[in-house]
């Protein structure tokens, strides 16, 4: 199997130098919920202003190597008329794009879903590449309940992820393969470990059958935690050990990077978990980094509140969290950093327009 020229290079560049990914690919409906929860009206322009605030944060390119955009955003321009994808490229950040069409009920598997969006995907990938995207994302979702996820659900989603990944590589885009086992439920950590292991094994089997070059992709999994509703939450150390154990068992070393989703974890806890995983002894053949949505954005969104004069405060909050998460990639994060302002490397390409 050959890796299409450049794909491995792009995959490695996204996570080089302890950088991670900002997932800013919330659909219009999801970002609208997050904005209105903070009293911010959701319009195409307020969504543009919010994303531009994040992307133009001074110093952020030191900690963020890639940003996942969503269809509306990749078509939008900054206040200065620069396409937002180009604004990222100018700052040395690689733009990516969410390409799945969301989850639908899976026939034959009551209460479970399959991610759709394969129809016409080749043509959409071609268009997104022209708009500047260099990687893509597709998210499959698994819920833990009695008897779930079913083998039917695991197989259908793993197969779709593999077909998506193969199409991405054909079109010269690095696929981010995201099988997310949700944190909702009252299950123990051991159950999450078992389910995630089965899901990852099925995903890599399908990727192999679909002839996906593992060197030219990134995996975006959940960490291994107890369910949100569980009375016994696992310690940071337990989460780290279980997460590394599952990845060691089920993810081939040819995969250059594993970028965790945050999945609704508190921002600082997600940082602590990532740090503990990277601080563990033992072989870690992949770069272990982050592709956080909420855990990178929540504090910034809280600080912004849709107010122009709060933009610098929101950018400081975002920079601080990204700095902490990047330190966690090195295993050098400490709780003391929470009180520090963080490093803001001089960034001459900086633009803040509001
Ligand atoms: P969270 O980090 O908020 O889970 O979002 C990451 C993501 O992209 C989910 O698809």
C-alpha cells in the first residue's frame, strides 16, 4: 500500500511541535444553541465574528496546527474581506472541513444511529479542496446502553468511516476518522474501555479492507472515562492508563497522530487527562494530541458574550487553554499554569478586526 504523496506530511504537520486541532465545525444548529445559551443572537455575521475572533487570536498558531471548519464558515470572509480559510493559511494553520451530514436513525437497530453523507462526497471533497481544505472530518456516534452499541451499529458506522476515509485520500485530503463513544450514561470506565476497544478494532478492520493508508490519516477517539451519570468517576490516572491500554491494543503504530475529542469534559479536566496520558511510561508510537471543541472554546465564549470590547479577553482565554493543552501534549502541564497568563509569542501576521 502506498501513501498518496503529501498526505502523511500534512497529517504530521497538523500535530507537529505539540500542536493540536481546534474543532470549530459545529453545525449552524449546534453553534446557535451555544451562542443563545449565552444570550448571543446567532446570525451568519455573529457566527463569522465568533470564528474570526478565535482564528485571529494573537499567538494561537503556536499551539493550534489545524482548524476544522464547517460548510458555512469555509464560505465566509473576515471583516477585512479575506476568506477565513486563507486567514488561517496565512497564519500557518491548516484548514480542514467537516464533511459528514450528521446522524440518522439506523434501520434495524432501534435507538442507534448511522452517520450519513457518502452520496456525492467525492464532488464535495473536490470543492472543499479548492476552497483550501487540506483535511476532513467524519464523526460516527455510539451510545452505551444495555446491549448497545449493537454489532449492526458498529459495523455500519465503521464501514461508512472507511468509505469516507478512502474518498478523502483519493481527493488528496487527510481524513480524520472520528468514532465517538458518548459519555452519556451511568456505565463504569471498564464498560467504556470494552466498547471503545470493539469499535476501534472494527474501524481499523474496515480501513484495511478499504485500502486506506494509515500513514495519511488521523484518529479522533474519545478518552476512556466512566459515564457522566456514573456514581464512581475514575481518577485521572485510571483514565490515562485505560486510554493508553485501549489505543495500544487497537490502533496500529502506522497512524501518525491520535487527536482526542473532549466530549463534554470540563476544559481543565480534559487538559489533565491528556497530560496524564502523555506522561505515562511505555511505548506511544503515535503523537497524542487534541482536537477539542467545547474544551477549547467554552471559556472564550463565556468571556466574549457577543461584545466587541470583550474580544481581547475572549482571545486571552482561548490562548491560555490552547497553551495548557499544548503543554499536555508534552506531558508538562501543571495545575499551576491555570493561574498564569500564558505565553503569547509575537505574531506579526496577526489581525484582529472587530
Ligand atoms: P468536543 O471536543 O466538544 O467533543 O468536540 C469535538 C468534535 O469535533 C466532536 O465531533
